[in-house]
C-alpha cells in the first residue's frame, strides 16, 4: 500500500520532508518509525490524516502519516 | 543554609536560610538565619517569596513597601545539572488586575549568577524602600559569612545590560552579575524591564550572551529601587557529583526529558526553536499578532532555512550538558563564524519575528538583540508591539505611534529603542494598558495583564490559570497539540493536577528542562536531595509542596482584585475563531464556561486559609 509519509523538524535531517512510500498491508505507525530509524529520544507523536494516532495504529492504503518530534516548553 | 534535620517535610523549622534585608533608604542591613515555615520555604524560589509577599498588602508596584526579593532554590549551585537559577520576586508593575492592583510575580533565569550568589553563603536578599542614588550591590563571601555592600553606580547609568556587565567585570573579574538595562532605569515608562544574568561564555567571549529573568517587569522594579546591578563574588564551590547525582544527571541528558532541547548534532531536537516545525504542522505558529494565515510563511524561520545563511552554535550555561542555547552569528564569505547576533529561543524568535511580520532571520536577530540590550522581556515587548501593528492594520487611516505595520523592520526597531529609553510608554507599559486606552481590547494577547507566550491561545485555554506567565507556570501548552487532548476531562485534569507541577522548578533552583514533563516530584530529585543534604523527602512531599505554592499564587491573584472573568484567553479567540488553525476547537464560549466551572470547583475549596 502507499503511505504519504511526512517528517517534521530534526527527523528531516539526512532523510526527506515528504515522500510517498510503499508498505505492506497491516503496517503500523511504529513499524514506519522503526524502519526510518527515527530517534526514540526525540520521538513525539504521530498524526494519521491530521489526527493524533497511537504508535500501534495500523495504516490504511492512501493514509497520510506525519511523524513529529516532542514539543516541550519554550 | 543550615540543616538540623533529615526530614524537612515534617520538621521544616530545623532548616534555616541565610537572609539579608537591606533598607535602601538608610543603607541599614540585617542578617538572620531564618527557620523555614514549611517545605516550600526549604525549597526556596517563589515557594518562599510568595509567602512573604502575601504578608504585605501592596496597592502599587512602585511603592516603598513593595520589596524586591532575590533568592535561589535549594539545588541552585549544587551538583544537580541545571542548578543555576536565581529568582526575582515582588509585586509586578506590568501584571495587574483590572481594579488596578499589582499581582505578585516572580521571574527567573540561568547563567552563573545564581550559583555564585549561593556560594557567597547568602540564600536571600530583600530590598526594602528605594535608594536616592543609583547603586549596585556587591554580595561577597568572607570568613565571617556573606557581606553585602552598596556602591555608587553613576558610571553604569545608561549602559546596556551587556555593557553594564562588561564594565563591572573589569572591577570584579572573579564575580558574576545581574544587571538591568536602560528599560529598567526608565521604570516610570517601562514596566517590562528584565534582569540580565551573566554566563561564563559571555564573560569569556565578551559577546552579549546573557540569560534573562524577563517576565513581569522585575527589572523595572529593580530600577525603581535604583539598583542597577548585583555582583556576586565567591569562589567556585561545585563539588564532584555523587554517584546518585551522577545517575540523575545522566538521566537528564539521556532519559529523554531534555532531549528536544539538546543539539541536533547529539541526536536532540535542536532547542526550543524546534517548536516552530511542530506547531506549523497545525498552522499554530503565531503570525501577525496571533493570527496564523494557514500558509507556509513561518517556515522562513525554520532552523533548516536559517542555517543556510547563518552560523548556529549550541552552547550552554556553566557545566550544563543540556546545551540549550542556539547562538546565531553572521556567516563570513568563507563560511567561518562572523559577528554574534542573538540566541534563538522559540519565544523571542517568534514574538519578535514571525508574529510582528518579520521573516528574515538577520532582522529577527537584530530585534532580539535590541530588546536584550535595552533589557526588556522579549515576550511582553514582542506582544505589545504586535498589538500596536495589528491596530495600525485595522486603522490604516489613523495609525498610532510611528505608523509601523507588520514587517516594517526599521520602524519596529524604532519602537524598541524608544520603549527601551523610556520614551514610549504606550509600548513600555504593555498591551493591557495600550489596548484599554485605545478601546480595542479583544486582540490584545495578554492574560491577567501579562502578555502570553508564543503558543496560540486556541491551543491553550490553560493560560488563564498560569500564575506567572503563560507557558512556564502552567504546562498545558502542549496538551492539545502534542497530546491530542480536546475533551473537557483531560483539560480539567491537566490544569488542576498534572500540568501545574511545572512551577516546582521555580522553587528548587533547576531549569524546567531537567524534566519538564514530570516536574520535581520524581525519584531523580529525591536522589539529588538525599545526596546533597541527606534529606529524606518523598515524591509525594514534593508534589504537595508544589501544589500548595501554586495555589498560594492563585489565592494571591484573587486577593489582588482579579475577577473570575479575567481568567480567560483574549476575546478574539472565541469571538472571531481563526479558521486557519488545524486543531479541534477548545476555546468556544461553551467549552470555556464548562472548563472554568469545573476548574474553579476543584481549586476554590483548596484556596481557603492559604494566605493566613
Ligand atoms: S538547560 Fe539551558 S538555560 Fe538551563 S542551565 Fe542548561 S544550558 Fe542553561
């Protein structure tokens, strides 16, 4: 299935900003994160089609997945 | 401090802090070892100062009875990472209720001044009355205990925050400094004066890399008292950390609590600046006075775009591994580092950048630097200017001040300089007063008279219950954006329990980045207290003390005349909702009404007797 993956902030460094990527059916958000080797240390949250989602959520073909670093203070 | 107990929660009066009270009018000083009233006193910071402020009925910030209290926290100057904080407390010139009474306030900053102050042997300095002449105050250690001297400061008058520090460094090469700028000196017309705190980096490089205790106009109160600077002269006393503290410090660095703040090169998120990227996902980066336009304009100040043209270096306070300062300098033609410009933290960058229509990093840096040099709180300054620019946008035929509009760099510079010199009270006195004078209050982005931080109020109705500035005394700014919580129950729980604990850091002497999500009621802090002072304190004791201190702040607000209606985000947010923000609406009048009812229902019964 095709998933539009968007990375935010430091996750873009040496990766990409937005890309349509191919995954097998039943892939979870966590598997995408692991596959991209995103740092757990700064992993914040994920949005599926703009809505907050659990890392264990299963993606559907055509979903747009955004992965963001933590937001803490300023 | 002196400790005659290992159980400060049940036996606080066996802990004594060294206090010096100075009557600035007569020059008289008295030193005493004061027994603590409760665990809040032991922890220090605003936990202690607010109890003292509560004992005074103050009707105007600029009166002799309003003290300026300078103190530290229990872990300031300790081996615990980030233990650098100094606190400045008093009744605020800028934050006040609609009936005209000033609110109790504290502000805090890092740098090394706090540790040096603590190492003189003094824990608290209370300034009473005001000096007839400009003075600076030297606090130094001696064989017989801390000594305090008042000295003429005529030679410091009119200097910038940085220049004052540089001038004093020549006379006190082994000291650290806290200084106000011209804004604080011109306290009559500038209520947002900040206190600059020197860093090791600043004293070595001679570049203006201070940290600031900015919020609430404590620099203006210091200016009113005619104190231009404080000098803390002591030898460095930081011991080697114990195994317990080492483990806690390692956890601070590796445990994730400070991860986003650390440099990207170390696998961190790159400082508070990274909030730009996250909030832009929701079109929730403040633009042109908190009206995001649903476009990509904030991206111009993303780090990835700025670093193409500027040199960015991650630096830190003395012995802090978090390294949260992003210091931006010009880049020379050969790629080497040029002139230092400013540090890019999220708040000043947004509020003196995107939110005033400035999208060029170099221009934003100049505005931040100007505000810092004149010694003003970047948040109050930026938000009051953005209000004036919004007014002019709405009234192009009859603009106010110098007729500046969003993005007009030269004219915004002019506003900052004039405000800093005390020549522009319209800006210097903050957005509440300006908006009331102009009769257009709905888009003045303050809550309870204090300008809000760079988080859209649409994402944070919790601003209403922050007791000392919107983001650092109520940690709800990420509850919707980060945690995705838009239901009433989560917001009630967040405001009345989980997120108020952020203020614990403003008692104990640590930066919030020590563990911003969990507060100070953690095993890490318990371990540090055991190791440093042999204290047996539980996480529950700590949480209870923080809650009492927070509620005391709330009770003090009510005593200073705030009505419940003043505990609300700016009216534009619910009267004219911004369709561009991609977040669930949690600031409708109905939601706010329910939230207010339930939050007060929990807080109110607990406020009884707290100020007795
Ligand atoms: S977290 Fe930042 S401000 Fe706090 S002590 Fe460390 S470097 Fe300084």
